């Protein structure tokens, strides 16, 4: 597998995970923004926020790996 195809694959994975993190965080904040008391909604929102943060961190890591692979391909690293 070439660096270019590996890089594009990692970039796609990173974008997908980052989008999943944004969607998860958006869904996690819904109970906190409604008519529910904040002290009741916070324990329910906390695990989803942590999951969203994990998705975001994995997405950023995958974007970095993909960018490095594409740069290695462009510079003809062997």
C-alpha cells in the first residue's frame, strides 16, 4: 500500500471520527439545554461528553497520521 492511499484512508477515518465526536457532543448537550434541572441532567450528560471527547481525540490522531503519510508520499520518502 502506498503512502498516498494509506494517508487518504487515515484522513477519511479522522474526519469520520471527528464528525462522530461532534454529533455525540451535540446529542449529549440536548438534555442539559431543555427544561430539565441542570443538577439532574449533568450526571446523564457526563458519559456522553467523555465519549465525544474520546472520538474527537481519536479523530485528531488519525488526521495527524494521515497528514504524515500524505507528506511522506509527496516528498518521495522511501
